[in-house]
C-alpha cells in the first residue's frame, strides 16, 4: 500500500497556532495522511506500520489520546496475565509498548537524550515487530492507518478501543501536550486546533466512529467508554475478561478493581509516567515553571472540562459534534 502525505499549509488561525505553538526540535512540522494530522517524521514509518504483521494472539489497546488508554492497558494486561501483579511492577510502556511513539518524536536530533531512551522508544515499530511471545501493543493511530490485518479483520488479534467524551478529552489532551509534547500555547488556542483536527491523530470524531462501526461486525474488537469505566468498573472488567477468554472469581475482580482505582494508578510508578515527565524536564522539552506541578494523571473525573472550558466553548463542541454524529447510533451518556 502506497500512502500519500500532504503538507499542512493554510492561512487559518488553527494552522498558524499549530506552526507557532507546536513546533519543537523534535517536531519540525506536520502533515496529513488519509486526512489524519501527524508529525512529519511519521512519513518514515507509516508504510512499515501499515504492512506490519499482526499475530493472532496479540492484544491491542487503541484510542484517541487521553481517553482512558493507560487505564485500559493496565486492565487488559492484568487480565491477560492472570493478575500477575508482580509482573505489573514493570513500567507499563515496557510491558505494553506504544507502536507509533518514535514517529511522533525525531530523537535523532538529540544525541544526549538518545542515550537515556530504551529500545521501545528509540525505534518503537522495529522493537514491537521483533518482540517474541505474546505482544501487548498500544496505538493512537485511527483504524485507517493501522496495520492492514486490523483494518480488514483478517486477524484474530484482540483489539480493545476506548473513548471518552470530547470535552474532557480536549481539556486532558491540552494538559498532556503542555507536559509531554512541548505545546507552548494557551487552552483557547489548543481548543481551536482540536476542533480543526490539527492535534496529532485528529480529527477526533472520525477516529471514534471508524472503530465504533468496525466493532459492530468484528467480534475481535471490544468498544469501551471511559464514562462506563468510571461508573461501573466491575462491569467493564467482566466484559473485558470475557472478551480475552479469561475467567476471574468475584474476589479476583475486586482485587483488580482496587488495583485499577484512580488513586492506585496515580501513585503507581509503573503506570503514572513520572519517569517520562522527569526526562522531559531534564532535557528542557517542557516549560518547567508552567508544568512544575503537572502530572500525567491529573483528576480522572467526568466533567472536569467545566474547570477550564467556557459555556460558549461547550456549546461550540456540541454544535461541532452534530454533523459527524448525524445518522449515527453512537452517543456518550450524559
């Protein structure tokens, strides 16, 4: 499969914000591929990802960023590995590597930082392709950019997709990009590029709806919502356990639910990404003053968007959502 890449050039406010506030030594520009916004460096890995082999015993967790990915990864890994909490002490990105991590950041431009980074970061695609045994793989790419075997359903690999309402996603993604991806602008500007589909992996709605439709006909795709996990985690654990062809006793499910509680995850160095924040600060990749108290896991609340988003912004997202949802049976519970 040959992919085409288009540079993002226009005089729109959103494009100017992207180029002024979201360019760094690791991200020199952005392109679109099949309508998806990605850093330029992605071009060097895109076809390797599309053509990579997918094994029937793989477990994938796919999502738009900041929609419950880490939570879902830890849940899936623990279930698939029979609640091996000793093994779960290993840093989550090592147990469950991020497929397109390297295409997001060109580490060749920082030789000193390269020495600090493990193989699953320096060349994530190659590392995952060469992993022995059962693989656990995280991906933020939309379905149309994932390996062909996942797109066409010709693999028995288990794919878990998790999503979250766009208002909380937007606010959480803003804080994440300040902390980990070098975004220098304010929330008002980030809101504009989010709605314009100019954040990495955007647009949001096509990302969600592609997987929603695929999950209706492909029994190897489990579609989860962050809000359901917050309201009834036990029920979601049960669904995921059945999906992964595992069995857990009620006591085991309670133990896992406690392990997956927000406070437990936030205080767990294997899942809270503090080590990544520390590396970013050491290498001056983020504004240390602005993000001195920032953390990868902030509050995990439903409706947290209200602390940052104005009523006008909320109304704008509601209006923005109407067209992509027209004719769809998908919705987030209010």
